[in-house]
C-alpha cells in the first residue's frame, strides 16, 4: 500500500532535494521511527527543480519548492492484528531563501492506518 | 591627505569612506560579550579584541550564502590585519569541530573560528538566518549588521570606514576647546 504525504514550502523559500547538488547540503529525508503493524518500504520523492540562487555562484542546485507529495510504501506485517495504528516518522529538511539559510529542522510525521 | 597618511602610525586609504550601512556613532550599541572555544580549545572573548575593528560572522558549513562571503572575509583579514582588524567566525553547526575543521581546511580559512551556541546567538538578537554578520568598531560597539548574503562592497566600505576612525570622537565646548572627560 502507498500513502501520500503532502509537503508545502512557503513562497520565497526552498528546501534541498533528497539528492542535493553538493555534498555539504543537507538533504530532505523521511525516515520511519515506528510503523506498528506495517513494515516501512521505500519513500518516493518528486523530481526536483534545478534552480539558481544569488548564493549558488551561477550553478543550479537541486531543490523542492511549493507544494509536493512524498509517496511512502508500506507492507502489512504477516501477523498484523486487525485494528487501527499509526506509522510515526521524522522529516528532516533544511530551508533557504534566495539570500539566507536556516538551521536544519526535523518535524514529526504520522500516518494513521486501519488493518482489516 | 597623502601627507597625513605618511605620518600616521597606521596605513590609511587615500579616500575617506562613508558606508551606507554603518550606523552613526551615537546609534551604536555595545556588542555583547561572549566566551567561546576556538579550534585549539582556547576560550575567546569578544573583549580580547577591544581596540580592533571586528567582523563577527555567524555561519554554518551547510550554508551556501556563507560560502560565498567567507572568501571575501579571508581577503579582508589578509589586507587589514596589520591595521587593527580581525575577522572572527562563529560556527552554528550542531556537529561542532568534527564538521567545521575539515570545512575550514578545505576553504583555507585564515582567521579564527569558534563554535557558537544558542545563548550567544540569543544575545545577538537570535541569529537564525545565516549568514548574519556584525561589524564591531574599536570601542566594541555594533556599527553594522548584515542578515543574509550581502554585497562585498558593503563589507569593504564598512570595514574601511571603521578602520579610518582611529581617533575617539571629541566633544567641543562652546569656546571650541575639547571637553574634559
């Protein structure tokens, strides 16, 4: 099964993509900390934009901007009991504007589910 | 102007600079004191730099705009260190020296860097956006603040203006004589 996790970046800002252009850049990354009756699978990130900024020295960098979805895959564990549960995870990101960058942040992500 | 420069104890530019971003002296507030560790584990206080013009740069290794400015600051350090000027970098990297030391080595940074903390950032107005750079005059007062990527000219003009202010301000009485302090 798959679920979409919507992400919204405020206008005028961007976050590094999951595959940043430079090694020193902190990538967007979703990791699961507990998935309950589910087994966490791959996370699919959208295709990033290549954008130039005042600080990128003329080189485009790989970023996400605006609204996009992450698509997370799960498998139901073989012995999963029926009933509700929550898959909990962390989304780490590091955002910049055209001229300044902000400390990396980690926010909680939760996906409620029902095993039938 | 050239004759005056020859007899002064410090080298001086042939032009007088007034940077747009530097505050008037009466508007400058004292830069908060701090005690932070450098790469050798020595404690660095801002007061160690009293009498010097200081460029205090809050940066991080993951900050693209910071990487643009740092070579400018290296050049400023090279050109002006014998004129009573110093750059002091404050890294806001959570990982500390493990990531900062290789970063400094890669860029060939030629000035002192310390590891910052939230308390120090708070004293300086809650530094969140990086880079945030302060120009501090010889009396330890904040003369200019740049949040985010600024222009090289803003820094060079600001540094030059503060370096040219070598004499303390003199207040005159009504008879034109200097007021005794």
